[in-house]
């Protein structure tokens, strides 16, 4: 299983199981590990392999060949101590890339201090994303990094019927229309010759405040 297209997911609660199933749907082989027998049974046959095990013990993880994986996700959320101990064990096993879920800011700080490569806070990140959607007129919002985002929205009337290259959009508003979609069609990359209509949808890239401001235009 330990190929470049395989991932070990430790902790199969709502987040971990959703992640593992999505990886499977994308063609990635997944080893799932959890301490709860009911969870393991529920996912039996849905993942490449799923086992009940104590992930805080290095000998257990070595028996499962987790040390041969290039990528491991620690998705344990209900037991912070187990998350920290598991992450520490994985780091000691020299796993090349470790992702770990943090449930609090302090949890995230500890994981980062341990040396975990990627620390994520799904609930906090989703909360920020939804807040941006609630506050503005964006149809969707993805923060690439703090202060820089992609916003899905409708183009304002000032862009209708005019090639993008003639709108001075980037100079005046500080954003770029990266892609557009017409009703019933697929997404296409935008360029200077792209002409947008009132029924189109666009992806705008730029500083968060400016991209959100663009979504407010009518």
C-alpha cells in the first residue's frame, strides 16, 4: 500500500472519515486507523484497509508499515493527548509529510512546535469561509493565504460586453478575473479578449478585501 498514491489516515471521526473517503474517491489508496471498533467496522470495505489500533505506540504503527508511507494525516480530534503523542511518534519515524488536525489554537501551537509539517484547523477555517460568504455577495470563497483569496461571484454591470483587457480592472480594483463560466458550459480561463455577460460567473483573484469588494459591485 505504501506507494506515492497512498495515504494513512489516523483518526476516523467525521473529519477523518470524510477525508479518507474523498481520497478513495480520487483513486488514492487509504489505510485507515482508529481506536474505536464501531468506526472501523463501519468503514470496513470502504477503504483499502482499515484497522483498530493504538496509534500512540510506535511498535503498532511499524507493524502496520505506517513508516513506509510518504504522507500521513493525524485526524484525531476527540483526544488531544493522543493526537500529540501520535504526531510525536510519526515524527520519530521520519515520515516525510505529516498533516495534523488541531481543535484549539493551543493544540495547533504544540503540533507546530513538535515539527508537524502541516497543521490545519478545519472548523476554524470553515467558520472564516462561511463568515466571508455571509458578509458579502460572493457565491464561494477560498482563502489561499491570509489576506489573499479567490472569490466566485457574478460580474458587475460595468464589465458586461467589454473585453477585459479594456476595463483596467487590475489597475483600478486590484483584482484579476482568472476564469469564467457561462450557463450550461464549463469553466474557461479568462484573458484580455474575454467578454462577460450578466448571466456569467467569474473567479476573481486578489487581496481578500479587494476581491470581496469586487463581489459587492453591481
